[in-house]
């Protein structure tokens, strides 16, 4: 019983099988991301009412908050798949982890930049040591560390395992970092600065926000599949299935 | 005693070997042969449990070396390319710290006998940095002798040894075999061993060409 | 609401549109870079195949 | 098992004491960096007091970071690390021994040196004692987390910058609470919460970091 499940997992996690399957999945994710994203943007930019405190500037929320959520979500995905790769020796999981890092880093970067663009009208400065922005910055550093370690080790397998372990250590640390930054922030800033992403959430604001979050997730799914396909091609460059595939191209 | 079953090793996406099977009984000597880069060192590191194989298992007394870790490591000693000698410790301290990792307590005079056997008599207080590389390797020979292991895994044990050193290594292997121990080794130097010996050849023609290979 | 008012964003046009513009850039980069990467990898494997055929191994 | 721990601990300590000049280096670095701040900013008492907790803690952090290398580098280069991993004893115990040795050789001297630096930075007495407590709780965490970082990067050539890149973000909570404890003590408030937090993180690091380090060492050795 257990053995047959294991076989099944191994078959479905073989890079070759994944490569074939993912080609069919990507268009679905991409199209639904586009549709939901466009609808979300329409609701967010045209339908959602103006915030009575922040005026129109709050509309940055529809990308800033989903981007921040995604950066954290992708880190979790990275750590979990790296853990699967380390424990069960499933190569596909390592590939997913490696493919996720640049996407997650780009979302963290986006969250930082949009956050500071939002902060300028709110606080009068592009950068304020706000708890969320600071945590996001540290998260970006964690991504950089992962990618630096991944590219510094020559042997692919060691690189995967080493950076994967770092991702897991990072995940254990994220709550601690988050808590301590939050605590540090309340000490040093008091209540003079308005809270960041809690404008009184009107339902017409909440729906586009959630739609955008879903669109971002689908977008990530499409891109991570494309990137994992690249990883599979590159890592298996000497295996027969890749050679046959390339000769056909 | 030691059994290797369908071992597979991949390095930089090159298949070094696959479906490798052999076993080693008490009192057997086995040489791993093959050209540079064919995976001899990787194989020895897999046998020691330092490197994880892409497929297959290594069994010690019927159980995998992971399951039987404590017993295996108490009975196996490995010597790699590196000398494991600290320049700031004396010869005696060096050998003691090596034995400590194996949780062995050995009397001073036993160590002295072993040292004199490998040609390092009265070197006990000399710091490691004052030794030549051949002398450092000789400390390792004394360590193998004292380790009390049944299985010796030796990766290029003749590196940096002079003629007497080579002869010493050869006689030690034969002695160990006659006492019922077993040895796996690799070497690029000719080793004249006056005993029964088997060999496993890695990187035969079929593997050299097989830079392309199949899944599973 | 007319279009010029919409683009004006109540005086916050710069912040809002820079944010959305940057998002667009990041999204596009995420799409383009794996495509380029794929091209590079395929070209590299093709070169390897060619080399192996030449050296006859 | 306990014997294996002591043997390795004493071996590392002995090795370090054979190289006494190297032993002092992180300490001198620590004092030197702290000295730079009054020179760069201003030596007035109020200014010094305002930045003292942060400056001392950041310097301690960097001093530990610079010394992390000696945790595994030498053993990796001369092959002793392989022998340690082939020991019949659990690798976690050996990792703990190495980390303990590292703390004795860097963390503890930093703690001992702290009162002097507190005086340099015009800290009041009660703040100095809190500085000692916070360093006493915090530096072992730095060694424990650092051990994970080094064991992942020992095999990398010129891994020094890489090591700081992956370790420093993980040090942030310790820095925040350590520096804040001193800051709060200067204002005569209770620092119980901060020290308890550091203690909790220490307990967590003590139980998880050696495991992670052992796994990391296996990954590094699997070459």
C-alpha cells in the first residue's frame, strides 16, 4: 500500500512527466490570472469608492497588499518544497523551490516600492521605518541569501539542499523576526503614524483586493511552472528525454 | 558483511555509475579501479555514508548503514585525501583527538608502539606543522592501526608516502586481512599485495559513453 | 467621472500610476525572463549535442 | 556521549589557546569598532548614551560574525570534519561541543569586555549590568545560528560575504531585544520582558539550531 503510493508519487514527480503535464496547465493559469486580474483592476480603479481619509492614493493597496502577501506565501512554498526535496529526495521539489525564489523576490521588491510610494503622501517621506515595510525588507534579504547560496555552490544537488535548508531556517525565523520588528516599531513610533493597511475596509474595496490576490496567485502558478520547466531542462540536460525533446524542436 | 546493492551515483548531471553491486566478507581485500573522475572517491564516500547515493543502498551486517549507524561507524575507518592533522597539535594530541572521535581510550604506550611501527618513534611531542606531508600520512596509518575497525576504507592511501611508507601500508593491509579484517581501497600507484584480492572496475566503456541516460 | 479626472487620481497621479506602472514592469519581467532563460538553455543543449557529434563520443 | 562532547570541546579550546594572538582578534575588533563611533559622531554624554546600546550590540554581532569562520573552516579544510561525521556518537552532540567552544572563545570574552565598553559609552551602572545579562543570553544564540550559516558555506570559496548575507537577517530579533533591554534599563524601567524573550529564543535555538547544523554538515559533506 505505502509502497504503491510511493511509486505513484515518484512517477508523477519525475521531471519528464512534469514537463509534459505542465505544458497543458500553464495556459489555464495564465488566462485565468489575466481575466481575474483585469476584472479586479476594473473594480479597484473604477468601482471602488474613494477613501475618505486617504483620497485616491489608497488605490495602491490593490497591488501593494497582494504583492506583500505573495512574497510571504512564495517563501512558504519555497521552504515547504525544499523540505520535501530534502526529506524525500524528490528532485522536482528542489526545482520548484529554486524556481520560486526569483518570483518571490520580485514580489517582495514590488511590495517595498509600492509601499514607499504609498507612504510618501501618507507620511510625507518615501521611507519610514514602519513595521510592515521593515519586515518586508528583511524578507527580501532572506530571498537574496537563498539565491546567493544557491548560485555559490557548484554542485547542483548540494546547492539545492543547502539553500533549501536555509529556506527552512528562514521560515522558522520569520514569525520571530516579524514579532520582534512589530514590537520594536510600537516602541519607537507610538500612535502618531497612521496604521498602514487598515483603512476602514469597504466591501467594494475588499472584493477587488481579494480578486487581485487571487490573480497574483494564479500568475505565480503560471510563472513557477514555466521556470520549473526551465530548471528541469537544464538539470536533466544530459538525460535522454531532454535530448530527444531538443532534437525534435 | 558489507553489501552494496544497485548503487547509483550522479555528479554534475553525469551518471558516474549505476546498478553497482558487490559485497565484501571478512578477510577480503577489494580494489576499486578506474580512471580519473570515474567516481572512485564518490563511491568510497557513499560507502562511508558521507555522501548520499542517488539510488541503491549500502548494507552493513544485513541492515542499511543508516539504520545500523553506531555499529557500522564503530567498525569502519575511513581515510580520505586530506590529512586530518592539526598543525597546532602535537603528534600525540593529533592521534588522540582522532581516536576521541571514535570514543576510543588508548594507553599512551600502545600509541607509542603504533607510532614507532609507522616510523614516528619519539615524535610524540612534535607539532603537526613541523611534519612533512609523508609523515602526516604516517600518523594516519598509526590511526588506522589503533582504530580497531574491521573494515578499512582507504582512498588513495599511498599519497605522499615514500618507498618504505608504501611497503608499510602493504604489510599493514596484509596483516589486517590475515586477522580477518577487510579492506576497500583505491590507488593510482601500483600496490603489490601478496594476498588474495578482488577488484571492481568503475567507468567501463559502457559508462564512459553514457553521458546521456534514462530516467530511473 | 471623466477620464482626465481618473488619470488625475485626486492629485495622487504620480504615486498611483508609478506603482501600477512598476507592477506592470515587474509582471512583464517575470514573463520575459524565463522565456529568455529557456532559449538560452535550449541553445546550450543544442551546442552540446553538436559538440558531441563532432567529437564522436 | 558526554565524553565525546568534552573531548571535542577541550580539543577546540586547546587548539585556540595554541594560537593566542588569533584568539584576541575578535575582541580587539569589538573594542575598535565601538571606539569609532564617538570619533565619528560626537563624544557628548547624551549622544553616547543614546546610541550606546545599538553600537555595542551591533559591534558584538559583527565580532561574532567575523569569528564564525573558525567554527568549521579548519576542520573542513584538513578533513577532520569527515572524521567527526564518521563518529559513532550523534553528530548533534559534536555540533553542540563545537558551538560551546566557539562561545567560550568569542561570546564569553565579549561579555567580559562589555563593562569597559559601557564605560567608554558613558552608560550608567544599572545599564551596564543589563548589557552583561543581555549579551550573556544573546551571544550563545549568535553562535548557534551562525553555526548553521557556516556549515552551509564552508565549502564555498570566499564565502565570507555570503555568510554575512545569510546570517545577519537571522540575527535581527536578537539585536532588537538585546539593544532595547539596555536602552530600557537606562531609563530605569524593568527589562524582564526583553530578557525573557532572549531566554526563550536561546532555548529555541539551543534545541533546533544544532539539528539544522548537523543536517547542513551532512549536505556539505555530501560532495
